[in-house]
């Protein structure tokens, strides 16, 4: 079944990804309806299975940015917004006294417009991690417009591509291209390639998203600059301060705060859920991004309305969404099953332990040990100190003098089976002794028996040893040898 499917998909050429339009026969007046219909068809419905590889191979990227070509490659609109804003802000701050009221309002307005991006653009629209009532949607769409980062539709399309093609060239802010690129570089110049296909037909159906997209420029000007100027002007007569601090400078902070989700969150911190890609968790990133700093979790469970899963971790965006739910403005907050979240954590913990395990020296593998007959064991014991314990032959020459119970107890067992004496007959040896003994294994006695118990065969340090799945299958794969009684050592 699967081979048929694979043959079919690999032999058929990837279909065109552009949405075909039947507009040739459609009257001009129907164009809008037609466009709307196309907007609502998922663009990735006919995506070929080898889309990423195929696209990277067949579409050409623009040349890399160099000192010689950067000025020709600028994206003038974003470049101007991202350079003029801080310039006006700094000059304005130099010329304008900062009043306390305006200072606190600017901070409030930073969180308000920032939440428009984090709780609105990001968690609501790009990821559908909860349902928002119409009033909340309009509020978030307005707040997000005040952050001047493009319309919901444009932003979410890029962000969905970022999640789908993380760390590849189809990810618009590919973290492998460096911290500066993922933070701001990708907006300053023309995109080097079209971002990978990502469907936003659900957003095309949303009236709030459509409304914001249609009126984006006036909304941006109103929410980005007019509102933060007018409120301080009406309430405490500080229009200039409002414009400079709550308008322009606040915008710089919101910009770089949210840009950190693409740069810092893919660069700084730990990977407690998965280390396949660059996203990381760090409290510092969370502090500067209104809670989007638990990005390793977020890329693993993007539909979860939380970024931080522990109550004490800083995630105001999560608290805001939760509060909206309490107020009846939001519902259906998606939470990934704790059982699955913990599987990811466990995998990473085991991976770390496995690294520790691999740094230690372990006894010779059973399959590497020669099988020795009783006669040969006797004969070789004349030349070097060999002792039989649990079916294994041990060379104890380096240990005789160090034996805590005295060398005589070892010497008298040379060429003999010391299993009973070792396991409590004379002294019930410690785990450490058993571990050390296993390091002295040099052979397996042919036809020797294991005295029944597995714990005598396997040293304590190896009973919970971390094995990769392929190592396990090879152990089980030799089970025929186990069942026929010959291979009692596996
Ligand atoms: Zn990311
Ligand atoms: Zn995301």
C-alpha cells in the first residue's frame, strides 16, 4: 500500500502551486468574488510530497547580500520605517521632557500593542490556539495595527511558513542565517526567496482579518501614532510627549521586542522538549517578548495557547488570554496533553543521560568475549589469575592487591567458580564491586550456567542502561540464541 503511494507520488511531477483561476471567462465585475473564492482555497491543497526539496532545487534565490550590492537590494518601505522611527524617537526624546504620566502610559501602550501581536497576530490568528469573541478580535486587530508589523494576514502567512519550514531557506526568518538576519535583516532587504507555501484561507474567511487588511494604512497611523498622541494630550496636556514616547519610541521597543522572538528565541537558552531545530527556552527572551520566550515548547506544541507551562514562568500573553476567558471574551483555549508534553521532556532528559553514559567505560560486550571451555579455563588459570563468577571468566591480576578483603581470598579462588562466595557466600559484595568485577571480564565459560538470576549477570550500573531503539531490536533479534539455551548471555 505504502509502496504504491510512494511510487505514485515520486513519479508524478509536482503540480503547479499557483491557484488556477478561471477568470478568463469571468466578467470584470465578478473578479472580486472570484478572487475571494481563490483566497479561500487552501494554497497547499495540491502540495507535492517533496515540496521543500523540490522548491529549493528548482527555484532560484536572489544573490546573497554583500557590501557591494546591499543598497540595490533594500526593501525601501521596511528599511525606512525601521531606521526613521528610532531616529525620530531619539531626537524627540532629546528635545522632549518625559512626564511620569506619559512614561507610564507609554509602558501601558507598549504592552497593549505588543499583546496585539503576541495574543492576537501570533497565538490567535497564526496558530488558532483559542477562539476570540468579535469585540476581542477587533481590539486585538487594532492593537496589532499599532505595532506596525504588517497586516494580520501578511504576518500570519510568514509566521506559518516559519513554523512549517523552520531553519530552512523557505523559512522567511531562517535562524541559520544568523542573529542579525533573523532579527531584522530579513525585512531590510528584498526577500531572498519566496517563503514556503503556507495556507491562510481560514484568515481570508475572517471578517476582522479582512477588515484590518483592507484599512491597514489608516489603522496603522491611527493606532501607531494618533491614539498615543491624543490620549496624553486630552488627559494631561502632553501631546508632544505622547507622540515621542508612547508613539515613536514605544514603537521601536515593540518592534525589537517582537523581533526577538525570531532572533533571541532561536539562539539563547535550553531545549527541554526537542533539539532537532533552533528554538530555545529562556526567561530573558520571555521578559523582552511579553512571554514568547519559551519558544522550544512553542515550536513543539504551536497550537497550545501557552508558551510557558509552569505557573511561575513569565508569560503575560498566556495570562491575558486566560483573563479574557474569565471575562467571557475568549473560549476553547487549546492545551496540549500533559502526557505528550512529558514524553518530549523525558526524551531530552534521557538524551542528556545517554551522553553521560557514553562518556563512561563499560565492560566488554558479551558478543566480543571468547567462549572458553572448562579445560582451557583451567589451563590458562595456571598462567594468569582467572576466576569464574556467574559464567564469566575474569582476569583479576590488576586487582588482587587492592581487594579490600585481602588478596588471599582472591588467590584461593583462581581457577574456580567463585559465584556463591562473591554473592554473599563469603561477603555480599557492593554494587560498586559488582560493577568493577564486570570490567575484568575476559571470556565466557562454554556451557557455564548463570546461577539462575539475571542480577548476577548484569552489573547494577547496567540494569537501567539507556539503549537506542536499534540497539534494543538487535538484542531481541538474537533471541533465537537465547531460547535455544546456548546463548544465555544474550
Ligand atoms: Zn520560531
Ligand atoms: Zn509561532
